[in-house]
C-alpha cells in the first residue's frame, strides 16, 4: 500500500467516524425512515410510471404521515383522556380517606390527616414534574427534530433510492451475479420479517383489541398496542394481555363478557396465526422461530425500538451472506478481477 492509498483510507475512516457521530442522535428515526422507504419502494416504482419521481415520493410521504402519525396521535389522545379522567375521579373520598383516618386513630390513638398528607405528596410530585419540565421539553424538541429528519430522509430515499442502490452496487467489490444472489436473499429475509411476522402481529393484536373493546376492558387502545408488540415475539403473543383481561372481567362479576372474550380470543385470535402464517410466510424466506426470538429480544437491546424489526433482519442477513459465500466463495478466489 503506497502513501496515497493509505492517506485516502485514513480520510475515509475519519469522515465515516464523524458521519456516524452526526447520525447516532437520530439513529432510531433514520432506521425507521429506511424501513418505511423499503416497504414503499415497490409503490414508488409503480407511481414513477405515471408521474415524476419527486411527485410520487411526495405523495407517499404525505400518505405515510396520514397513515402513521395521525393514528399515533389518536392513540396518545385516548391514553391521555383515560389518564385525565382517572385523575379527575381520584378524590379523597374515593380512596376512603375518612374511614382510613378513623381506623388509624382507633388502632393507634393517633390522629392522622390523610387528606393533608396526600396533598403534600401531590405538591412534591408537582415540584418534581416542574423540575423535569426542562428535560421533557428537550425530549419533545428532539422528537420533533427527529421526525423532521425521518420525513425528509424518507422523501429522498424514495426519490433517489434507485440511484443509491446503483451506487452501492458499483462500490461493492463482488461480481454482479454474486450481488444479485445476495440482494435476493436479503430481500426475501426483509419481507419474511415485515410481512410474515410484523403484519401478522399487527393483525393479531388488532383482532385481540377488538375483543377488548367489545367486552368493555378499560384502556383497550393502549393494551392493543401492547398486544401488537407482544405478538412480534413467537411463543408469547397477545395471550399475556387478553388472558389477564378475561380474569379481570371474571373477578369483577362480568361473567358473560369474560366467557365471550375467552372464546373469541381462543378461536379468532389464536387460529388467525395458523391460517395467516402459511399464506404470508411461505411466499418468502422461512425464518426459524429461534432466529425471530433472538432477533427481536436482542434487537431491542442493540437498536432500541427499531430493533423489533431490524434484529431478525440482521440475523437473516448473516444467513444470506453465508449462503452467498457457500455458493460463490471458491469461484471468487479464482477470479482475477474484483468485478
């Protein structure tokens, strides 16, 4: 290696490191934009046959905001509304403060003002909230900026995605047929995770949420979101929510809703996996459940929330790479040129 090549490699390493520092604060939003762009890329290709790439990308970004941001705002509003009603109804009488004061006095002979104690605690909590308001404002600002970065990145990934892939293929020192095999394997893994597992989890969680709403379980919107996340993990699923919900309804005397929720969840939610998975997963790469479990759980620790999606993809990409090595490695050793 001569001095010029060494200098260029140092520059590449330096600017790659600095670029990583710039991207890390918004890593979750960047990963999210890449994921959404991948899902929408087939739609972008179809729209480009009728309109220009910028118009197609802009239309898809608008639809994404309407389809993701608006439902998220609705869910947050529902949860906030439930919390507000809980606070408004949480008066001292509902906690039996007077009876509690009488009981303490009868047992210990001491007079305790529970209401005043609760008020002092509330003031302390309020002071803590006030002290943390600056941190909350900073978090909200970071979220707003991150969403802006994700939206702009999504637009340009859709508009210039084909050129970006062509540039990556040009830089990759592998023959075209080896790259084709690798990208086909990776594409199959991506769709197996997104369609075969994420889509099924969304459907199962939503079906289970319909049961919660129909039987009057409180905070059904929140628990629906929890069940969607749990359904991403094989062998766990939404039972961890609707099972306790059945018990809750039974203990509160709602026998008919409890039985109805149990039957509905067992038949509709439980069997949906048996019918949907062969239809959706068999069209793509069939990932072992162990890969999904390790990818989801390990991905959350490694990548945060986006690790729910990228964890299994990383392990699947390793499998795809090993398959390409197995098919092409010996031939690459004998190839005189890189391409």
